C-alpha cells in the first residue's frame, strides 16, 4: 500500500512538472494519506485524489479567465457525459488558457481542455469528439487501472504512463526532458499500452458522440486532419497527438467503426460559434487590428450565419477597444434574432457597464438570469451589478442559492465574500473568503480567514450559529490538511 501511495504522489508531481515546470522549491503538491489496504482505490480515495489534484492544479496552471468559455465547455461536457456508460458520475470540465492543442483526463472525472484545441476544431462535432474521447478514458478507468496495476514499474515509466494518459504536457520541452529519463524499453512498453487505451477510448467515445447526436466520424477526421496539417507544414506534432499517439492502424480502425454508425450531422450551436469569436478577439494584441479584421470579414461574407458571427466578433472587438456605444449598436440587432441569449445578454450588459450605464445593464441581465439561473457567467454579472446598485441582500440570496447547487466553485465564494462585506456582515464575509481560498488549494489562507472571522465574531458581530459555522469549517480544513500531509 505504501508503494501505491508513493506512486500517486510521484505521478501528481510529474503531472504538474509537465504542465508547468517549476524549480523543486516551488512545487506545492499534496501528499495523499489514507489506508490503501486494497489493490484498488476506493471511490472515497479516488475522490480525494481528484479533489487534491484540482486544488493543486489551480495553484500551478493558468485557467481560462473567460466565464463564458468555461461555462460552455462544462455544459457541452455534461451533455456528452450523460450519454456515457456511467451517466450518474460527476465530471468537472475546465479550460486551460494555453494556445497549444491539447486535452487530458485526470483522476475522478476531471477533464481539462486547452483554448488552442477549441480554436483548432472546425465544428462543434470535432470539439465534442475530443471531450467524448476523454470521457471514455474516465469511464474505462484507464488512469486508475494503470496506477493500480503497475506498482512494480519504475518511476520514469509511471511518469510516462501518467503523462500519456492525462495528456497534460503544456510545455513540450519539459515533457521531452522527463521522457528522456526513461529507458527505451520502458518507453516502448508504455507506447504499446497507450495505443490499446487510445483505441478503446476511440470506440467508447464514438458511441457517446452518436448517442449525443454528433457524427462519430468527427473523431477520426479531426485526428487525421491534425496529423496531416503538421506533416505538410513541417512542424512537430501538436501536443494532443504526442500524448494521444496515432498509428495508421488506429486511424483505420476508427474510420471503420465510425462507418458502422448512421451518419448524422448536428448543426453547430450558436454558443460554439460565439465562443470561437471571443477566443479570436482575445488573440489580437491590438483591438484595432481585430476591428479591421472583422470589418473586412463583414464586407466579404454573404452567408447570413457567418455574418451573424462576424458581427458579434466585431462588437466584442469594439468593446475591447473601449468603444462601448459602437459595440452596443452592433450587438443589439443580434439580440433581436436570438432573444434572451445568455452570451449576447452578457456582452451587451458589459458594454452598458463600460459606458457607465449600470441601470440598463442590470435591467438587461435580470430577466435573462431568471430564465437561465444555472448560467454561471450570468450569475457572476448579475450579482456584480446588484452589489454595484447597493442591492446586497439580493446578491447574497442569488449566490447562496447557486452555491447550494454547486458548492466547489471558488469564484462564487469570492463574490459572496464581497456581498457580505458590502452588507456589513464581516463574519460571514471572512467565512466565504475562507471557502474561496480553500477551493483554490490555499488551506493556510483559508484558516487565516477563519481566524479573522472569529475575531470579528468576538467583537459582538457574531452569534452561536456563526461560531459553530467557523468551527465546522476549521475542522474540515484541518482534517483535509492532515490527510494531504499523509498523517495516519
């Protein structure tokens, strides 16, 4: 059992080294405690591994700061996961702000995707194919089975296994440096193992795609297009193909299996196309260049759908350039075609905010939030506007209701802390701030916030219920800290 625990610690260390190389003194990873008396991890132990993995990952890697992109990816991922062999399993999909083409499946259903891959996908079916493939890695327990069955393999081999299975090499040079430490034999053994897993993930992922209404052929066509594009350009393979190795036999097998399904073409969602425009605008270092790009595009296109997407991109470019009035003029007509669409509402409200019109921004968001209460970007924007308008208690109610549904999102607690602070409730504000730090993996900061909460409570700003809440949170944090330090 000690060997498994050491393997898990080492694998997480290699994972973070691959995705964000740090000096030895900077690495801040949890060491996992618990009694691994069985040859396989229990659901509770796997959940602890996944939770610790995510909390450490947030410390080490830059997540996308665009709530709209994160929400879209989570929603698409959940729709696909609902068609998997284990529809009741909870998955967490997140976006890494990285231009490389990559995606990976971590422990306990944690699936990450790089912004570069979203931009590379030519249609929503291709993006769904990647997510379905990663979901299949999780439902088939490839990572867990590898960790459980390879206790006697050398650490370099285990590192290669994990790097391949979770595909987390955001830095190709760092990945090559780690791979170079393994012997040629162990690397070859790992490549063979991985090909078997990849083919299984292809097959299971295609079934998920088909059940969700997407054409399974999106999977082999996307992978093959990535390989051919880099072959002709003379560039090295993108990270996704390095960590998800392709062979002619694998491509042939995937194409053959895809052909067995009925061919169906699901129309790209409006969300997919709008998200792509947001990413494109963000790629321009100078918003004026983005404005010129979209002006030219609008002049050249005649397709009504393309015109709609280009117009949205143009509006977002104008907004980024500080031309809020012109941005509103471009975005409002799109809303007439798609009433109460959350992404459009969010963009228009942001334009109103930039122009100093908080009242119209709040009015614009309020009705749509009632229609889409689970839309996180709308929740963030709505509560920000409520706080700006002095409606602190309503902001608190909205945030607490959302947290009751999803309790592990750090940003919700950060906004709740601001709302409580604005409402002159310092004890609850510090407790919410503690939760924010805790879910970021900053346990010491979380405990410090509880100390501040207790001091405020002793100054007459608290009651028995608040003292009990402080104690309950402290107990959870300290217990998690002890377990992650490996205390028995």
